[in-house]
C-alpha cells in the first residue's frame, strides 16, 4: 500500500510539473476540436475495448478529424477518406513515424521491427530487403509453384474432412496454409501440419501476440509508468515472442552449421540471402534484427490473410446468393474439375469484388497508428511534432457519403468502381497507404484470392447441423488485427 501511495504521489507531481512546463502555448498551431479532457485522464473513459467503434462514435460528434487527450498523450484521430488523404498522401512525410505501443517494446522488438521503427536507415534497409527478396514481382512469380503446392495441400486436407464428414475450422486451415508458405519462403521447411496440435498452438501464439499488442494498456497513455508495466502486458508479450525467437534461433544455428560444411546445397530462401549478406560484406543484419523481422513476417503474413479468408467465408454463408454467383463465375471461367490458378484471378471480377467488400467491412488492421515526425498541416490545423495520429480504417470503410448501405455486404458495389486497396484510393485502405503501406500486400492479394476461390470452387459447404446463417456469430476479437471472436467451422463435401 505504501509503495502504491509513493507511486501515485510521484505520478501526480510529474503531471503537475508537466502541465506547468508544457503549457498549451508550446503547441505550434491550433489542433482539431475534440471532447473536453478530464484532468489527468483526458478522454480515456470514452474509449472501450473496441477502439475502432468508440472512436467512430466520437467522430460522429466531433468530426472526421478530432483531438483526444488520452492521459499524457495527445492523439489526433482521422475518420474520413478526405482527411486520410491529407495525412497519408499530401503530408505523408510529416506523418511517417510510428506510434509505438508499449507491448512492442518487449525484447527490444520496437528497435529492430519494420512494423514499429520510425523512418531511418534501419527501417529503410528492412523495407528494401522485404521488397526485393520476398515481395518483388520477380520473386513472387518465381514462387508461384510454392503457393500452388501449399494450396493443394490445403485442399487435400479439406477433402479428407469431406470424406469423413468432419467440420473444418476455416481460419485454421487458411492460417496453416499461409504459415507454411511463409516458413518455406524463409527457411524452406513446413512449420506445422494441418492435424498437429502444434498448428493450433502456433495459431494461438500468433493470436496472443496480436491481442497483447492491441490490448488497452495504461502505459501507452501514461508513459511515466513504463518501468512498472502495471498490467504485465510487456512481460506477457515478451514470453510469447521468446517462443518465436527460440524457433528462429534454431533455424539460424542449423543453417549456419550446414553452410559451413563442404558441398552445402543452397536453398536460395530468405535465410540464405540474409546470411550471404553477412558473409560477403559483413554488413548484414544482426541476429536480433533478423529475429524481429521474422516475427513481423510470421505474425502479419499468416494472421491477416487467414483472417480475411475466414471473414469472407462467414459473409458468404450469410449471403448465399453471393456465394452462388461466385461459384457460377468460377465454373464459367475456371471450369468444373479444374483447379484455380493465380492466372485466373484477373478474369474473376466478382471474386475480386468479394475480397474488396470483405476488406471494407473487416479490415485486417482496423486502426492505423502514425506519429508526426515534424509539424504537419491538415486542412487549417497544425499537428505538432510527436503527436500521435490514429487513422480509423474501420470507420472510413463505413462512411455513408462514400458507401451506400455501409453495413451491408454488397460486392456488386465494386463491379462498376475503380476503387482499389493498393493505397491510391483513400476510401479503402485496409493495408494502409503512403510510405508505410504494408509491404506484404502483393503476396496477400495472391493468397487471399487463391485460397478463397479454391475453397469455394472445389467444395460445397454447409454449416454444422442445427445452425443457420443467422446463427453465425460475427463478433470481433480485438487485437492489433481484427479476428473473428469465434472460429468459423463448416462441413465440406466434394463437388
């Protein structure tokens, strides 16, 4: 009790001194309007555990650009495509920093992570590595056979379930497919198989990392409490990330031993490329940088694509006429008995519209976190350096001015529209925009379309006995990514 009193008194003294020394006159311009802050806590009580929804409700009162005082932290919230254009296109350089959640500081991850680093030499080097060694058009074309093989393995697993009449956890099979694709790209090995307990453990691990990163954390609003980690979020995140680090460390150690043996046969995967750099010029990434990069690739690469496939399948069950129209398109353009190929995707406009509509309603990252690295202008407002900026992607996807019937699942809205999600059209930015757009977007595009189309084209699907489409639970589990709270399980039968 005594230690708590000392902590509270120290915190109160710090807050009073900060208010005296950092008066509002220090702000280099007028911030956007927002709710009147309560002393000490600001507007924290206006946020719930679903920040994308509670921020959207506040924006309905205070406008598409507003200022929130969240504890000690000043945050500007963007909730419309027009304001997002100012931030992510016109003033992208000023707002290219990253607002780092305290959970990401576990094991020093924020200092070596392409997701959390501010722009600088290390961040640019990591982005360049990702873009040239994994996500370039040339690399993706060369790895098309690998993706085809992983999807065929997924279909074989689903077919076994169809023969036995077992239900399939859609999110899990999509997750395992994407996870093994990433692990083969990095290490040339499958990390898990579909039926193993390890597959569920790995999925739970990645889900836990996402949950801790997105969990409301008092330290993010009162940085003075960082040394204490009062909710234990950074500690728990560290234990989860340590498990991944141990896996990656073993892969690196085994590879370095293999490379030292005469006659080593190169695998030409990402790990070989990283170790080549280190051996040739001695300027490669450190071990901690490599492990942090692998954490980013594994968590973002496996989680976001599989979540999108699961949400899309759930929406198709709730809208059987949409599923029927998609199946007709696949039958016509691909042909019964043929497997869906990546080359088919450009000829499947309704499939593409379904993916866009899924990403509009269920963006992988509902809120983008930016930080002003210099004073920036947004309309007539000046956003001072070091201000946190949150772009509510979820709310932008539901703007009534842009999207008629915004809560309805209507893929047809995209058939006559040129709106795309590659960062040019700010009304649909599930992968972000500007210099911090998700580097894995080209791979996600291929995998989401290929996995979803293959599942629909190869199998007929029914919900478990006694369950109707209206019984589907569409609640969200909030983390840094937007997941279904309850897994989607469906029963396949071979077409």
